C-alpha cells in the first residue's frame, strides 16, 4: 500500500497505524498496514473465506504497549470489496459470487446470506467456477434463471428490501432489465411476486437469447 494523497492524513502522527477492517457474516479481520510514516506494501490475509467483505480504512494511535486496536483517530466510509464495482449491464456476476466448495454430488448450491451478496457454491472439482458460469451454455440457460428465481423470491418476501444493501443492488439490476416495472405492492402476495419474477426471468432470457444458446450448442455437438 502507498499513501496516494498525504494531505488526507494531515494532522495524524506519523506513528499512527493504518489498518483495513474487513467484516462479513459476523467474521472480522483487521489488517495492519504499518504506520503513516512507513506503510507496508502487502499484508497477508488470514481468513481465506471472505468473498465480498465490507471494508473500512482506519487510523489508530496504538501507543506504547497498547492493544493493537488502539485509539481510533479517523476512518473512512465502508465499501464492499467486490460488489461496489459496477457490473456490466445485464450481468448478474457483479452481484453474485462464486465459491468452490465440497458439495458433491451436487454441482452447485445457492447460499442466500443476510447481509452479503448471494454465493453460488460450486463443486470444487470444477476449475474456475466464474468462467464456467460465464461460458457454459447449460449453466447460463438453465441454472441462472433458477438462481434469479430463488434470489428474488427471497428479496420480494421482505417488506423493505431496498433497505438491505445487497438487495438494493439486485433491485437496481432488475430495473436495468425492466425499467419502470414496479415491485409488487404487497410482499405477502405470493401470486404477484411470482408474476413479477416470471417477467424478470423472461426479460433476462430474452436479452441473452438463452434458448438459442442451448439449441446452438446441441447443433454443434451433433455436428462433431
């Protein structure tokens, strides 16, 4: 790490420690990047299970012999490591995470979490699950619509889904597919929820011509 704008740290003692706080699903890790006067370029992350943690840069005066958390002198607003990056229009991969896991005989499994973007657990024997999900026509045409249904069934069952950060991200993505299409007025109206979700999946499949991708793949295999 390097200090891009030294003026941002004006007034802090050079001995103050710069830390990065990562939080996800009740897991927390504090990465110590050294002091303002001598910041570290690289710090090893101990928790390898983080997927899209909430991040916050902090400046603390630890003092002589004090606990490494120290006295907090300043901090930034929080941001998400991955999902704050703008996804491509029409893509769910910016708001949907993929993680290898020991889930055989299942090839994939959806984990909808409370305060983080959903994770698609993929059989760890499959190399590079993100590329697989992006390029495999069967996954794209058959699995992604099922994932959309499960995710939005959870979102629309909540009275105020836009108050939850990851749900608000998904709703913005849905609005890019169906601009101006209002959410169901009553979150307990299951019929209205299902109709809205069906419209969304129809729009998604139509934009990406998903049935054509399957037909073309079958034709290609038959020709080989």
